[in-house]
């Protein structure tokens, strides 16, 4: 591997690090949105759920909560993956 290849490799690693950081910010934004939505659902008065049961089933409301929870878990999994990749590249740079 010559100097040009090494420079290209480090350039691509830098680009990847930047993109991973951006992805991490996007995921953090999704997590924040999910938490806000969950909080809003939890703050709804019981009357809303009782009234909603006349229009839509309780199962639908439970399903909505489940979906939001699954989005949160997925976001957390993605964040862990991004963190692992970022740490790996950072560690590789420090070793070299």
C-alpha cells in the first residue's frame, strides 16, 4: 500500500466517521420524538381512553403504544450499532 492509498483510506474513514456522527444525531432526534410521543400518550386523561374505546378499540391504543415502544427499541439497537462502529474506527485510528 503506497502513500496515496493510505491517504484515500484515511479520507474514506473520515467521511465514514462524519456520516456515522450524523446518523447518531438523527437517531437521537428519533429517540427524543419517541419519548415525547410516549409522554403525550401517558399524559392523556383516562376519559380520553374511555371515549376512544367507543370509537376505536382499546386494542388499537395498546397497539399504538407497542409500536412506539418497538420504534424506541429499534432506535436503541441502531444507536448501539453506530456507537460500536464509531468506536471501532476511532480505536483503529489510535492504534495506527
